[in-house]
């Protein structure tokens, strides 16, 4: 009985590895062909160390930048967070702000809030945008990576 469990587990692991390789290969091919979502997904894989790739902040930033430059709004916010924190890129608040501005121009709620342009956040309560921006820059790379990986190519 124990040997059957081991064989079943080994088969499952082989199938999982093949599945990861297939997903990675397909995503990489589409990213190299210029598909913005595939570029973002590849960046997300490198950000989280998923689907058979090791975590690599520089490669994550490289692929996410390609998606952001094509106008993928979530990738623009992702890049802003990377520049705010210096993850895989040099820390540069001005560049981060420029990416938030691009996303805000497309109506992205988080970018608008981070820039202090969200009408809800402008109420009578004193709001610390700098603190919110710091918290967001810590959460965005992980959360947006998970979102990208859930999307179908």
C-alpha cells in the first residue's frame, strides 16, 4: 500500500513538472512575440518564483516593463511599485510617479488613490498618501503577480 502511494505521488510530480514546463514554454513564446499579457505573466512568474522559474526581480522587472510600455495598466502600476521600492530596478520615485500617472490617466483606481486623486479618499479625514503609497508598493508586486497568473492567454 505504501509503495502504491509513492508511485502515485511520483506520477503526480512528473505530471506537475511537465505542466509547469508547458505553461512556461507557451508563456515565454507569446511574451517573446510581443503579447503584453504574456509579458506580464512571465514577469509575474519571475516575481513569485512560479511555474518552474526561480525568483528573479530583475527579469521580473524586464518583462513587466515590456507589458507596461504597451499600455497594460496593471503592469504600469506594478512598475511604479517596483521603482518605489527598488525591486529589480533602481529606486526612483520620479519614475514611479510617472508610471502611476500613466495608469491614472487610464482611470486606474489604485493609481488615482496613490496620487491623491481619488475622490473617496479626499473626504474630511486627513489621509497620509505617502504611507499609503509605501504600503501599496509592498503589496502590489505580489498581489498583481497572482492576478496576472490567474488570467488566460
